[in-house]
């Protein structure tokens, strides 16, 4: 009922899962990941306990393959399960039980595992593998996972149709304000085009919940400072920080006002919605 990819980033600092399905709120059941430990997708007749158990095995030093073996050994419904795991080192493993509904199967590659069931055919997982391997290794893992999910969708996806999708990526200190390791945690629970909606949400996530990189920062000169002050007052705010706090752009403007993100400046100028 689902197709997914679990992967580690090329630099070994991020782990994540992307998943789509004709199933309500697939992000609630399938993905789990912890920075510095690994990621798992549990699906078909999903055993949600696998998420905690797999991550515990990985945390104890098990490889993806060993963690998967332990899960299956302890489960008398293993033939109904489908699982993908990637560990801290990027080792990947996948399992498709013999009782999973056709088409069902999975593949592994360097740092990733792709799996799916009730698919239009094997072309879905092959398209996902090809898309992930062809993506820029230096790109954010969330973008690479999304590219794979989009390729699976275009290849046919879930043969029953579309309903939900989710994207989870973890990296140490990547959460809002550096308070946790959740870089991306997006869920489309019920939608006619969930993968497209997930892509839209990822763009918003990048704008609101990630910090500006150096290439995105524009130095605030005295002239620009005057322009900014005039524009925020015209919008009914006493100063830039009041506007930033209202619009939730805190991670894209310097605390001391020395720089402003290029996209945020475009929005302030009314050049970008």
C-alpha cells in the first residue's frame, strides 16, 4: 500500500525517509529516524513497533542488516511485513514478505533502500533508485528523497491511487533554533496530489524553518537600512524585528540587523509572494 525510500546523506550527517501511499496519514505509521543512529520505514501490514525496536538495535551498534534480521526473527507475521533500514554508516537493508500484495519488492544501493507494495510494477522502485542515484550528492537529503518520491509517483506509484505522503529528515542540531535534530518533518495526510503538496511544503519549510546560508545573506548598508525601515513602517510595524517576528522569518534576518536574506528582502519589497 506504500512506496518509500530510506537513506543517509553523502556527507554522513543526515538520515531520512520519504513515503507516499493510498493510505490516510502515512507519515504517522511508516517513518522514523534519529540523527547519528539511522532511519526506518515500516509498511505493508506495518508493525509500528519496528520503529522503536530497529532504532534501538541500531543504537546498540547493529548494522542495518542485523537490525532487520532481529526484527524478523521476533515477528511471526514477518511474511506480511515490508521494511527498509539504513544505519549510521549508510549500510542499507530491505525486506518484502512473501505475503505482501503485488506488486511488491525492494532494492538497495549505496546509502539507501527503496521498497513498495501494491504498486503498478517494479518500475516504481527502479525509477526511485535511478532518481536518487542521479541526484546531486551534495544537495540536501530532503531534496534527494523528494526527487526519488516524485520519480516513483511518475512511474505509477500505488496502483490504488493517491492519498498521503511524508518526509522526515534528521541531522544533529538541525531543528528550529538548534533545539533538536529534526531538519524536516512534513506530512500530507489526505490530498488528491500528496507528493506535489509535499514539494510545496518543503519549499515553505526551507523558507521558514532553515537558516540562511552565506550566499543568501545581503549586507544591510545604511541606504538599505533606511529602505527597510520605511517599508516595515508602511506595513504597520515599528521596526524590522517586529515585522520579522510577526511573519516568522527569524532564521533569515541577523539579530543585529547586519544582513537580511535575499528572499525575505524580495518579499518585503513585494517582489515575491
